[in-house]
C-alpha cells in the first residue's frame, strides 16, 4: 500500500484480511484512501459497528473530523 500510494497516480483502496480497527488504522497509516472490511463480517455480523465506533474514538483522539484528516495525521507522506 505504501509503495502504491507514493508511486501511483490513483487512490489506493486497501482490502483483504481486515477485521479490526487496528488493521484499518494500519492501512490508513500507509496512506490508503479507503479500507474495505469484508470476509470478517461472515464471522461477526456486528464487526462493522465495532470498527466504526472504535474509529470514531481514534478520530476524536487525533481531532480528525474526516477519513482524509485521519490519514493525514497518521501518514504525513500521503497525497490527501
């Protein structure tokens, strides 16, 4: 993700193996324009609500009111 963000002209959407807010934030820290949570929802139908709630808490901690602001804080080299 980091390489694609730095080298490519298009936004990078990260997906695959995402099942927690920690994994979402890891992709954000690499500069992902978006993160997809998919297969993990088959194991836990409420996962998305938990990730969303945790993500709002992290955004509040960093005073970020949008995904782009959060990515900018976590990944200063991204092209937000």
